[in-house]
C-alpha cells in the first residue's frame, strides 16, 4: 500500500493505493535442536501449519508458545524463501535441564526424618510434568505423586493425577 499526501488550502488530501499481492504459503516447518523433547510436543504449540498462508503474527505467537513451555534456553526462528516463492520456517531450540532432585534429613524432638523428591517438567520429552516426594520418619511414611499431561492423547485436554498419603 502507498499513500500520497497533498496539501491544498489548509486541507490534506490523502490517496491510498492498495494493490493485491501474491499469496505466500508456508511450504515447510523445520525444527532443530530438540534432542529430548518430541517434535509433536513443539508442533502442538504452532498456530501456523505447513500449507497455510504465511502470517507473521501467527508465526510470532507460535514462537512465543514454544518459549512458554519453558523447556528451552532459547527459541529462534528463521524465515527462508523457497524456490517457488513460499516460506520455509526454521525453528531452532536450545534445550535446558527440566528436572530436579531434592533430598533432606533432620533430627528433632519427635525423632529423625528423611525426605526425598523428584520433579521433572518434560518427562521422556513428552511435555508431561511429574512431581513426587517421600518423607520417612520413625512414626510414619508420607508422600505424594503427581502427574500432569497438558495435552492428553492430542485432545487439547489436560489429565491430572495426584496420589498422596493422608495424615
């Protein structure tokens, strides 16, 4: 679109010239650097797919969705022009550790306690969150086990399971 402005007698005349452009499509989306995370976990965050008309806003939102998974240190995208004037989107992720292990021990007036816990936000690269803790004391055993699958069977529905001991 171009705009031509002319000023005549303290008035501004504006002429907008809009020309139809050639439609450009997404020919291919390549994902690099995902050594742990399964490709489908990343592709589920994309708002644009191969064969769709290219849309810069949807591409940017898709990259932000991948960042929001919090599985990667960096997420970068590069747009390449293909031979037939379509777009190839190259997405490069640099994965980061997503788990943690906690251990503890203590002695108090009620006796000794040992605690152990494991937390993983990207179990087996499937985007599943696991959280488990076990606390052993001289009198009892307490613990919990939690699983969250944010996209159960590609249904866009979450599955949440929590098992814990009662006091």
